[in-house]
C-alpha cells in the first residue's frame, strides 16, 4: 500500500516535471542563465543548506551569472537581479509593486499589513499612516531618542570601566524601547523580561521562515499544523501577537480614559507634548498607533487591521534599526581614524547644543551621516526584496514573463565594483556630493525606492544619528572579534552568524 502511494507520488512529480519544464513558459525562463536543473527537485537540493551557506551560495551565483540568474523550485522559477538598470525597471514601475509569494511566509505574523499588502488596501493604509512620519511629528521624537540614549549611556557607565557588548542584543533592546515610546506611545521601561521574550520570538520566527523558504512543501498551512515545526511557529506567534495586543490595549485604554480628545494634532501644532496630567493620566506625545485608533473610530480600519500595522512597525521599526546601529558601530570600531573624525564632529555638536539634541542638531552631522550611509551600503538592513510583476518585462537582456517571482539582491547591488570602486572598503566620503554626482540612482537602495520605499526612513536615520552621536561623545569603540570575513545568515533582516562584540571605553568629560 505504502509502496504504491510512493510510486504514485513519484509518477505525478515526474509527469509534472516533464509538463512544466517543457512548457513555453519554462523555455522562456530557461533562456536566463542559472545552475543545472535536477529532475523533480529543480535547484532545491542545492539550496537546502544552512542559512550561512545559503547566503554564500546566493552571493556566488550572483557573481557567476552576473547580472541575472534563475533557479527552479519544484514547480516555479525565481529570477534574481542586481543590476541598477533592472532594479529601476522593477522598483520604478507601479505594475511591479506586487509582493511575491515569498512574503506569504510572513503572513502568519503580519497578515496583510503595509509590508505585505498590495493594491487598494496598501494605498489606503499608506494614506492613513503617512502623517505619522511628517516632519512636525518627527520633531517630537527627538526628545524620546535623547532620553532613551541617555539611559543607555548611564547603564553602560554604571557597569564601570571598559564594557564589552554583543551589539545586536545591546542595540535591539534600546530600539524596541524607542519604537514603543514613539510610534506606539507606550513605554517599556521596567519591562525587561516582557520585551526579551518578544525579541527572542522574533529571532525564532526568522529561523523558521528561512527554513521554510527553501522547502516549498512547508508553505502548506495544513502540513505546518501537524508538524513539530508548525507547533513551534504557533508558540512564537502567540508571544509576538500577545506583545502587540498588550500595547494596543494599553494605548486604547489611555484614549478611552481621556475620551479620545488627544486623537488629533498630526496636522497642526496642537497637543504635541505630554508633560501635564489630565484625569490623573500623563498626556503623551502623538504616536503612529493614535492614527490607527482614530481611523478605527472612523470605521476606516478594524481591530485586526490595527494589529497588522502594529506588528509590522514593531518589527520593521526596531530590528532593522538595530542592525544598522550594530554594523555602523562595528565599522567605526574597526577604523579608528574615521571614528576619531566622527567623534570630533559629535563633540563639537554636543558642545554647541549644550547636550540638548533636536532635529536641527542632527542636521549638523554630515560626516556621521555619511558613515551611516556607507554602513548601509556595506550591510543593508534588508538585504533583498521580492516582487511579482503583473506584466512581462525585459531584465538583463532577457524576457521575464508576468507573475514570475523576481528577487532583488540589494547587497550585491551595493557591492558592484562597476558602480562602487573598491566595494568592500569602508569609505564614508563616497557620499560627498562631488563623489555622488552621476551615480546611478538605483545603485544604492537601503530603504528600497519608488512608490513602496520605506515610509519610516527619516525616523530611522534620526534614531541612528541620535544614538551614535551620544555613543561617540561618551565612549571609544574598540573591536573584540575579528570581523574581516564576517559570516551572514539569510534571514528576514541582515543577521550575522556569530555575535559581533565591541568594547566601549568611557570618555571622561
């Protein structure tokens, strides 16, 4: 009986293989270069490796088949691109804004929030959320960034003498505090265990997602429900959803107790600061979550929609920023002369503003900004994105049929020697105006580009600049582990295989 079932499955797969791989669609796709295709499995066996090996494989294939290559899963192809011209074709065209099936793996967490939705729903959500990142609203957040960074500095100095930290763990705790206080209007102070479980759950979710990514049979929700991996995923999702539910409930309770009178002020100068008490409740700054709650009261979004967006921004607003801080600190520690120059600028700015950082203060840090941009070039927080264009396209001199999954390799674009001389060298002066002149606009994509660019990029740059301004002013950075050939994992965001540790040496003022 079992033998018969297995023979039937193999027969069906072989028939499927010959039908699919000899179709007109397959012949068009196979005009694109790529590794040899195996019967039934396509290229999956080659891809069924560890996250670190998969990272290296993708880099190797990108160089071998430059500027475009294809692979096959069991029944579907994926096309990988890295040339700026092709990036522009995809990102600059409204007909190619549809996220690919790769993002289906994120749906159990985000459902169809701003990251994963498309069409009218994405447009409506983007319209609701855009005011939360307006300049006048961001101005309020500089105070939060300053307060949180001062707590970070104090905690480091309280440990006494030089302190060694695992940078990802060190920064992710702080960036999670910041996104909650600013975008969500909820403080995580004194909730260490609460947020640690959430951050650990995010890491576990990333591991599970990457494992599923190269095993298409695990895309099946039915299979996941009966497999131990699916049970593990369910536990992780429960932790993450409970975290966001608690945050939403706390903020809703605040507005219920104040009769919703602070759900205004995104478009004017009213109700922007929160120092007084009303009905015994501290009136907080406006937050992104307030926009969602106000939209809910106007029947523009339901409770499930609020959680979709909170889940999306809790992750995208803290993990990606922590990655940027981690690698920028690592690079500054490795390059003492650059670090010293950035510190000289930071010290001058801190003296001029008497330690009170504002939006205007952050504009006076051009060299530090170039350091951050160069760090994002070498180590983009989101190393690749994926699309499913709704129309036929020409990419890399090859015809790509509509609805083909196209993966955009941002890391490889950022290290293309044709656009970045000595691409592996950390050189912030690449971003001087005179050195940026004439550079292909799609050769640098740390926040994506086009209509679906990152809505929170100014927020992220403010947070990173504030944190590094204070850190440089108060500490010398020294590397602890060799990082010349740092190993990476394929993950939802850029993730080092091993901890990146840096020594922070206090500066006496």
